């Protein structure tokens, strides 16, 4: 059975805390997951996620990534080295 992160979208849609920006960021992460080998650990750049999610503010990006992590949809491991990408893991336990 395929347990890809897009299967979590109906769960996010039922969560009253989720805004359209959360959805845009999550869909951007799903797109990167799909393009980068479909492994649960995905290396991301802030620039790529912001571009795909159509957001322009670093503050908005960080706020919504942190909130998705606080809501237990992702784990976010930031890289503070400009030459290295950050990592995210999808919390697929929501799928049962």
C-alpha cells in the first residue's frame, strides 16, 4: 500500500487549524518529495518551498513550517549552513 504524504491531505483539510498557507507549504513539500525519490526524508531548500508555495516572506515560511511541525504533520530539521539543505520527514502515523 502506498503511504505517500499526499494521502494526508484529507486529514489536513479536516483540521480546523490549517490555513491555505499551511496547505500550500504542505503541497510544496509533497511535490519535492515526489521529485526527489519518494523517500520519507526529503532535503529541501527554503527557496524551493517558497517558490512552489507561492509565498514571498521568510517569516511566513518559517511560521508555517514550524506550525506544521507543532501540529505533528512533519518533522523539520533546519540546516544553519547555507551550503546544506534542511530535512523534513512526513509524520505518516496519521494514516493509521
